[in-house]
């Protein structure tokens, strides 16, 4: 008698929890594209999350659990379709 096993893979649940002027917790992150003290760009499956702010710092990143914690002051969040990268000169002359 043979045993059949199947692996069930589920997409990570996407969510953002904001504690203003303290921390941002992102669930569903699949890849960190770019980060600096003014902007963080992260992939959430087929979409991209762009966080802008001041004194941003990636405190923890766990791609196995699809979570990321960011500290700093949040100015804006942008959730866009597809994977986007902000051009170098646009970031340079902000």
C-alpha cells in the first residue's frame, strides 16, 4: 500500500500594522527590494509596497515567515501593482 502526500502552499496574508512615529509591521513580504533612511521598497507577491518617511530602519526581516518590522516616522504608504523601482535620479534629487 502506498501513501500519497500532498504539500499545501498558501499565499502569505498581506497586512500592514502602523504604530505612528514608532514602528510598522508588514506581513506578506516576499522580498526587500531597496531600503534607506527615507524610503523602503518591498515586494508583497505580485505587488509592491513603497514606504516613505524619516529615519526609517529595517529592524527585522524574516522572509521565511514573510514578516518585516520597520522603525521610524512614516510619511506615506503606496501599494502598487507590479514590481516597481524608483529611478536613481528621482531618489537623488528629492
